[in-house]
C-alpha cells in the first residue's frame, strides 16, 4: 500500500508507509493542499486553497486534469465507488 499527504508547501506526496520513504512529489498547486483521496483505479485527487481540484497519476507524477470551477478554497475531495469525484469548498 501507499500513503498520500497534502501539505502547506503546495505539494502532494506519496509515501511508502513501511519504510517512510518518499515515492513521489506531485507539484502543480499554487497554494496549500487541504485534501487528498485515492481513486478506485489508483489515481489520486487533491483539493487546494488555490480553488482547484487536481487528478494525478501518482506513479508518473503527471497531472491528468485540473478542475477550476470553485470560487473558494477546496477543503475536501472524495471518490465514489464507481469513480465519481466529489469536492467541497
């Protein structure tokens, strides 16, 4: 398994929870990251004070999409069992 974290340093990091080693650092947010969630297909979503939700490939570090519809900071992201993505601001 893997662990994901979001930080005030604007990054999302993926960790090996057994060793504590950083596996990847995902950059693209312009403000603090307030929420992260694993998707059903291994993708990772993050919400940020920059008012965006980003979807990542955590293996390659590639930003797959950036959703920009919020007008305030995004405080939560969550995946549904069929791949639906929800966010709250």
